[in-house]
C-alpha cells in the first residue's frame, strides 16, 4: 500500500484569491515528498496553510486565524476563492472514471460568511457541489483536516509549546492517532445499543399485552374442556400464586432505611455545625455589650444611691410582684395557672381539638408541667436550666404544629406565645448511655427528674441535653468539679441550687431567688411574695415617717420660739434691755432654724429627686440589660445544645454505620430464611414459579370467572379456535423479533468488548511506539526524555533532560529554554508522525524559538523521516531562507517574497523526472 500511497491524496497545487490580506497567491505546485514554503512574516505562509485547511472543509476556529469564515475575505472585496488540486492516481483512486487523475476542490467564501464548494475533475468539469462528496473524498484519502499532527498551525504550535496541561498533550496524542475518533465511534455505538434496548423494552411491553391476549384466547380454548380440569388448574395456580407472592414479596430493606437515616443524620449534623458557628458569633457579639450594660448598672446603683433608700435584692417593681402574687394565689386551685393565666384555657382547646380528631397526635405541654423533682432543693436549678422550655409544647409533625399555632393565636394575641418544638414522637426514651454524664456524687438533670412521658424526656434530651448537665448544690463545689483539671466526661455545664450556671471556663450568677413553676409549697411562695410586698411597703413607710419627723421638728422649733417670746414679753421692765437682747437672739435662732429647715427641705427634695432619677435610670438599664442577658443565656444554651446534638448525631451515625455493616453481612441469609419460612406457611410443597404474582392473579381471576359462567361465555367453538390461533401467531412473531433483537444486542456487546480490548491494545501499542520514537529523536541531540501515559486519567506528562551526562533530574518541558522546548516539541510531533497515518503533513514555523544547532538537528531529523517515508508528502512553513538545503528530486522550495515587491511567490528548484513523466 505504501508504494502506491503517494499517488492519491497529496496536494499537487493551491491558489488563493482575495484571501485574508492577499489579493493573489499562487498557484503553488508542490512536490510529492518534501516542500518548504519560505518567506518573511506577512508574505503569506500561514495564509497558504489556512487556505488548505478551510478549503478542505475545516472550521474557521480550527485555523486559529479567525472566528468566522467572513473574516477570511480581504477587506473591500465581496468574496474569496481557494482552489486545491489533490492527486487521484493508481488503484486507490476515488471514482477515477468520474474525476480522472486529479480532483480539483474550489471554495468560494462570501462577505456574509457563506461557503460553497465545487468539485471538478482534472479536465475542469463540474462533478458535484455537495459537501458530503468532499467529506467522502477526505475519508477515502484519510485526510484529517482537524488533526493537529496532519496540519499544525503556528498558533497551535505556540499553544503546544506553552501548554501547561498534561490533559492537552494527551488529547493531542489521541487526536493525532485517531484514537479519539475511535472512542467517539464506540460511544456512539453504545448509545445506539441503549436506544435499541429501549426499543426492546417497548416491544416487551407490547409483547406482554399480546401475551395476555393470547392467554385469554388460550383460556377460552381450555375452557372448552371439562370443569374438573378447570378446578385442578385453579388449585395449581393458587399454589403457584402462593410461592409467587413469597418470591415477589418486598422485604423491607433495613439496609436502605439505615443508609437513608445516615444521610439524614449527616445533613442534620452539618446544619447543627453551621448553627453552632452562627451562635458562637452571636455570643461573642453579645458578651461585650452585656458586660458594658452590667457595669453601667453597677455604677448607677452603688456609688450614687444610698443603701438605706434601695432594696439591693430586687429590681422588680411592686406591680410585677402583685401580678406574680395573683398568679400564685390562682394556682392554689389549679397548678396550671403557674404557667400562665391562659394556659388552662389553651389546654382545654387542645383537648377539644384532639377529641374532634384534628390532631394526628395530641401535642404535649407545657413541658414543665409534665416533670416532677426528686429533690425539691434543685427546683431553681432545674428551672434555670430548662428556661423557656418550661412553658414549651412539642408536636409530632408540622401539620399538628400549624394547628397548635392557630390555637395559640386565639389566646396570645399581644404577648409572647409558648415555644413549639416539632420532633417525631417515640414510645421509648432515647438511649443516652454512651453520651450521658455519670458522676458518682452528683446527678444529671435527667437523673433528678421523674418523667412519665417518653416524648417529654426525648424532647428535653434533644433540645437541652439534660443527660449531660450536672446539678451541684454548692457553688464552690461546682467550680471545683467543672473547672478542675479533669472535668467530668460528657459534661459541659452544671447548675447550683441557687441557679448559678458553671462552665469549664466561665461562671454566671443568677439574680433570681424564687421559683416560678416548680416550687413545692405554694403557700410559702405566696407568703414570701406577701412578705416582699410588706417589706417594700414598710420601706416606703419608713421613708415617709422620716419625712414627717423632719417636718415635726420644724413645727416644734416654731412653737418653742413662740412660747419663749411670750414669756419674755411679760417679764419685768427693768429686764427689758436684756429681754430685748434675748428676743433678738431668739429671732436670730428662729431665722437660723428656718434657714436650716429650708436647707433640710431642699436637701430632702434634692435627695428625693435624685432617688427618682436614679431609680428611673436603674429601671431603664435593667430593662435594657434583661433581654440581652436572656439572649446571651439562650445563646449559651443553644451553643451547648448544638454541641450536644453534634455529638448525639455523630454517635447515631457510628451506630447506623455499624448496623448497616452488620445487616449487609447477614442480609442474604435472613432473606433466604424469611422466604423459606413464608413459603412453608403458605404452601407446604415447594414449587418453582417463574411467572409474576400479578400475572398469576389475573389468570386465577379469569379462570374463576370462566368456571362460574361456564358455557355462557364460550361462544362458537370454531371462532374461539380461530381467534386463539391468530393471537398465538401475533404473539409468536413479536416474541421472535424481540429474541432476535436481544441476540443482536448480545452479539453487539461481545463485538464491542472485543473491539474495546483491541482498542486498548492498540492504544498501548501506539503509546509504546510513540515513546520509542520520542527517545530516539531526543537522543540525536544528546537529550534524555521520559514520556508517561496515564490512560485512566487521560494525561500525558513529558519530561526532558538536555545534554548527556547532566546529573540533574528529568524536568518538565516548561522548565526548558525556548529552543530546547521547541526541539522537544518537534521530537514529539515527529514521534506522532511516525505512528499516525495521513497522505500529507503540514507544519507551520516548526523552528520557532530554536537556535541554529537545534534547528539544524530538527531539520536533519525531519528530512531523514521524509526520506524514509517517500510515500508521504511534507509541507514545512518557515521564515528561514533554507538556502543551505540541497535541491534534489525529493525537496522543493517555494519562496514567498514581500507583497510590496510586486511578486507574490516564486517556486524554487525543479521537480524530479518521475513527476514530469506523470504529468
């Protein structure tokens, strides 16, 4: 084949008109072996290669010279023309009786970007104007326009020189060896096979209908037999139905269920982790603000307000105490009132809605009402630990939650509504043995409570982590336990009996001294509230009495002065001067007393005014600090709750994974045991059933109907037999077609497997050949190289070490100099030339970035390869003069001169005698 290859597919000549920036280039007559197109930049070398690619059907983007065809039309012209002549001689010629010994491809590109072809014979006669004909010619000659090895443009060469991706090199190799086309063909075949499989499935669906119809007709034929046969058949079908149901019964897959739970748990864990990070940020933002407000309150409270005028143990107003007292008095008859005046009415509404069946599962709450204390000294600690959860409700699902929210809106229009927590109800308390704190001296919150309802216990475990919180009565002991070197395992906080909150790195004091919900003695709470009111009233009375005493002293001083004045007036005349002096002194004392009284009154008014102002300031600061403090406490609780949830779901995830592995190991055995057990219960005698339960059920129903109706639905015997034969024939034909398609698919799969195996071997073989040629090319310059193919990852790494004897390790081509990288690239391209098949190869500016030594060696290698492959054509484009090359029968040099000199192109050298004889 090689001896005749040069007679077909090579480029004999090319000419360009109004193409790119050139009015006229050519015609250029190429030799059958080596052709050099030389010229300075701008002389049209790249235009020749671009025209060759576009003229043979290549896309504009493939040339790297433009994004659309209209860009190739010279400015000011209406169209561009390209004419290419391909050799068509010998026994491998394409339609020689039509085209003759040459095929002329004429291309016209309009200013609008339209492309038209004319395929002519050697004599110039028009043969075809269809692109499909051109594609057939290119396929016959194995001309690969988009193969970068067949036509390597200047831009592609530069891109390859500077390419950093190993995937680009691998795709370059695959495209050059046409392995990529083979891979695409295999993909297309697999897609076609899948389409055929879909067609088979559709035919099978149709076949199932024909089968049912055929079976119906068959049943009608069989129904002509005796009734005893029908009953026997019915019993047999029932037995088959039993085993079919056993075989087809769906056993719940615990494995899939557990897998889904693991995925769900991982999603929850991720959400909780994100929530934990957000809450941590909130805590960091609120702590400075809380400390600032607390300091401001202390500065206002202590330095400026006399201790005798304020009660330092409460900031609560008399009105708040009265409301609390009313609530406590109301709870004497109903404990629910401690959770709010509207709580009994809300629970009654929930009961009524539950009786009407509006809830799927009745909500539970308030949670604080559903728990009992084992040690009532811990009441305040538990109450501070649970916080807003004391009045919260829990629902099993979101529908019940929406209904409960609607009920709450009827009772809590203006105020805050109780919290609603939605979580699935379980009849068993969560297993917390792995994550719960277990201290020998102090109980956890969970251990200190009596909770009858598992739903309540599970909700408090999930929302507050009560199994991980200790109750330590003494504050000093709490600090010792929690903030020592080894805090209790699985414990992140503790509460004292005063309600103080202790962490391993911080401590929060509680300013609440009385329980709101969990106190055991209601009367004692009422008595304490009354005592607090009396103390505040006594405090106000003492203040009023002090005020009255000051006023009384002033009145008494006035009376004494008046009596003294009257006594002096009735004294003796001889003592008048002395009396007058004493009266003057008394008047002075009176004035001084009045002045002191005025000063005392002013001081009292000033103190009272300052008291009111400071009281208002304290109230304002307290009101501002209280929600921030509550929010900070809630944030701390959320942080710890999220940490608890994180650990909880991590443990659950580990348990689920272990369960999945155990279930997966024993799943097959258990399914087998279950199948045998059910089969034995339904039908003692085992029978092999290949039909589905649905099919058997349909047949049983039909048979029962036939038994009951008997001859009423039989009809004419001959007609029944004819319909049966027709249905059987239709079913058999379609069934045969489906079987043929399946056999075809099986054969196709086997062929594809064989071809893929051959494809893999060919890819390995070509990779080895490419490595071998690459090493051989590099060795001519004294280089050492390594080429690593990763077919699985579709990467190709090339490393080169310039110079023999250099002890440096092999390095990537990017670390080489420009000349060394160009030389290595030429070696790689020549290696691909050695393993790729194409009638001609074109290479634009192959010697870019090369020094004279690398250029000389590269040129010798290319000429050597060209000399060994005289059956192929080589076209090299270079700005070098190539004057040192010999002119012989195998080498032809085409020199392009600058456009401004008037001449467009000059062929250099003579063609060999063999070519002249062929012409």
